[in-house]
C-alpha cells in the first residue's frame, strides 16, 4: 500500500515536470518540426519565429505542421510552399 502511494506520487511528479517544461505540448511539437526543416528552409523557420502564435492557434496551419513527415522531402517542400503562399513569400 505504501509502495503504491509512493509510486503514484513519483508518477505525478514526473508528469508535472514533463508538462511544465513544455514537452508533449502542441507548441513543442510544432517547434521541433520547424527546427528539423530549418537547415533546408531557413526562410520558413524565420516565418515561423515571427508568427509562432498563428502557427499554434490556426487549426489548419498547425495540423499541416504536426502531420508533416520531416523525412519525406516532397511533403516538406509542399508544406513549405504552402507556408510561403500563406504568408505571400516568393519561394
């Protein structure tokens, strides 16, 4: 019984620390994806940094980034082109 209580406390502390640091949040996931593509598409990363709030709150834009397979170059290029089109940037 005491071990169960201690285990529950440990798990709760771990989860609280994990979420308070931002891991697992939508913001962190979007930021991670944009970090991964910035070497090939630095302008897209600059757009992200200037419009972070929009990337996190706009349902369609955040879904595109969250669903992005960063290992698929064609998918990355298509998503980046959509970002450029949305922010009226020449590709």
